[in-house]
C-alpha cells in the first residue's frame, strides 16, 4: 500500500534499541557452535516458541541467557553489523544503540572486547552506508548502584566511544532514585542521560527520572499517561519518549495495539518516537513497528511523517546534523 511505501521510504532514526536484543536465533546458533556454548534449545523453532512472554521479567531471563553466546570481539561485531544491515535496508539513517556491559562483564568478558566489537561495526556501517550513530551504555537496575559506579569506572578509558548512559532491566522495585549518584557522575563526565521509566513502573518513576536523574529522554514512558501533571510537564518541555509498540504488545504492557496509548500521547503534544527495542525477541525491526502501529490505529500519513521527523528531533545529533534530516 501507499502508506507502507511511505514508511519504507522515509528516512528514520532509531533511538531505543538494545543491541543484544537484535540477536537473531540463527546467529545465536552460529555463535554457540563457534564458541562451544550450550544453549537450552535445539532448533530455531524451539527458540521462537520460548519467546512467549507475559511480563518484562519473562523476557529478561531469556535475553540474558541468549547473550551467553557472545564471547569474542568478532561476536559483538557480527551482532552489531547484522543489525546495521537491517537499518540500511529499512532506510534508518541514524542509530543510538544501547548495550548492557554488565551482561557481559558479569560473565568474564572484558569491557574492551564488547565496546571494540560494537564500535568497529558502527564505524564500518557509517563508512559503507552513511549511517551515523551514538552509543549508550546502560546500567542494569536489578544490580546495585555500587556495581553501576564500578561499570562507569571501567568505561572511562573508552569514553571517546560512549555518548550516554541509560538504565534498563527489571523496573519495578528498582526506582531511578537508586541510581542518583552514578547519574550525577555520568553527567559530570558530559554524558547524555536516558532511563527506562513507566514501562511497567508507576508514573512516580518517570518523575524521579526527570527530577533526580535529570534525564535527556525517557525510554517508554507509557505510564506517564496516568498523571495529568506529568503529561503537561513532558509536553511543555518537549521531553522525548521512545515508544516501542511491538515490545509493549509482547510484554503485555498493552492488551492490544489498537488500545496502545500512542494516539493520546500525540494528542497531548508529546514528542514521541517509534522504536523496536529488542527486534529479534519482539517480532520486528523499525519498519515492522511502524506498519503494526499504523494499521492497528489507522494512523494518517501526516502522523507517520511526524513520527519519523520526531526521531531526528529527539536524537542526540548536534543541531546542524539534525537540520540536515529535518
Ligand atoms: C529491555 Cl524492553 C526492556 N525493558 C527493560 N530492560 C530491557 N533490556 C532489554 N530490553
Ligand atoms: Zn528497552
């Protein structure tokens, strides 16, 4: 259809993408074999059957298990270049990717191995396809703030390759307030700041991310819609929210895409972007997220164009670079 072609052809940025969540079952098997890692699955079909989640934690358990095949620098390169090839196919011109260093250093993989593989792929894709990038290191919120501070310390030799920090993993019970000190340290280092908030957690977690962590963007933010005061504040400040439709569906954050809060978010004047989160686990890359939410909610061409533009507006590109896309 015309709207499908529009989605495909529009230049887009992706701002909420966990690189470890782009690990496709085929590559997982290939790396398991290469690295002699045992997987609890014997076929791609078996993996796909395991991807049946009723909440965030169900997914996270499988996501951390999947990471176990990533051992060497080349593995992180192969993972990242496969995602960037998809971006090239989908006319994604800029990416801001998350990685979870603690998911790897906990298993004895050096920080340097992780950042070097990811960064080499990002540089190659910028050379080959012109895809620009930022890199955001996330702290695992189910771990302690001391461990996050240690991770920031380990990142210090590589800050030329890191643009920001984020906060992900199990949200409920791990409020932003737990990470106030490490975010203060990251801010002092000149890093951009983002945090997952209001995916499963209450609106007060979104408020804490703003007031205590002083984030530059909110990841997800769905539950901010429960607080009229918060919506007003997010709208007036044009604080970006990185919304992930297929993720919300698969993790039962919404009952169905046709009841997703996106129309209300746009109606309230929020700066919303569309993103894929963990595309291998949630059944689609960025264009598939656009197709699904467009058809479920009958979004107009104008709304689709607005969402694509918002992805550049909300990015961490500098203003002249942004202007080239807008
Ligand atoms: C994540 Cl969807 C989501 N939420 C929180 N943490 C995550 N890590 C990877 N995907
Ligand atoms: Zn996420």
